[in-house]
C-alpha cells in the first residue's frame, strides 16, 4: 500500500483581477502540445472566476507534473 501524496500548493496570479493566491494541484490542468506554443497550464481564478491560460515551459511542466497536476497530451492533427 502506498502512502497518500501530500497536498502540493502552487503560487499563481490572475491577469484579470491581479489577485495572487495559492492553488492545490487539483485546481490546475496542464496541456502538453507538440510545440512550446501549444503547451500551457490553466486554472480558474478563485477571486473573480476568470479562466486563465498561461504558457508552460519545460521547468513549469516538470514542476506541475511532479506536483500531481492532471496532464493531457494534445494530439497532432492528422496529415494527408
């Protein structure tokens, strides 16, 4: 039996209301695309309710994945 993973908190900020806060890993989503332009994380601001999407470089991807953030891989479009 494995021990439960302790809650991990991430610092974040909302570009709309400029609020700063901490979010648990389950409040964040990470999308990994084929390029840097299509790799991002997202969350909903707990203060104003805005949907926030920010680019995620290699270091951010590493921090979020090791912190237990749910990750989805974006499929490349099919080519003919």
